[in-house]
């Protein structure tokens, strides 16, 4: 598989998930409005407004306007998500695996540059041994994405 890999590959997150989340947030804000208009459960109404209106809707719109992106290159990978960029060289990351949290699967890995950092130790506990995980599977199954990233890594390291 490593001989068939391109020099660079760009994967983008699917907008369908974020459209669904946006619609769900709008529904909860509308539910908060109904609760407030009835005069009952004002606390629940304000929680709906704050959580889904002030946080959920802007985050969903940001993800629709500027979707998450993963770029795989010969020397490493770059993940852009929520305006933050994570860059890693292949020689600094472990083999990629699949982490299952409830019904959701993520691609997890360790970055040698994170060793000794408190947040990495905490993450390692949550991710069952790895210090981090990708924020999305970019339209792929987690296992397929982990295999693809391992193929890029193995090619770069000559494995």
C-alpha cells in the first residue's frame, strides 16, 4: 500500500454532521424559548439558550464555514480544527490506533513531543495509552483512517 500513496492527501470533515448538530441546537433554543414563554423551568430555558444558542450554534456555523481538515504529507500530518492547527512529524508519533468512546470511534496516537506534560498524562489515561486523538474521522471509518495514517508513517520511517 505504501507505494500507491500520493505525496500529499487532504481530507475534509463532512458537513452533514454539523448541519445535523446546527439543526439540533436550533431545536433546543426553540425549546428554551417555549419553556421561557410558559414561565416554567426558567433555569432549563436559560441553560438551553446559553449552551445551544451561545455555544452550539456558533460552533456549528464555524465548522460549516471552515470545516476541519487533515493533510497527510511525506514528512508528517496537519490537522486544522476549530481554528487550531496541530502539526506532527511522522518520526514523533506512535503507531495510530482506534479508540472507542461509547459508540464513537476516534483515531488515537502518542506524540513524543508531549512526553512529560501533565495534559499528555491525563490524555493517556482517557485514551488508554495514547496521548492524543484526532478530532474527526474526515469521512472515513476510524480503522481505515488509522491504517492510512500508519501507511504514510511507515513509508516515511522506511518500515
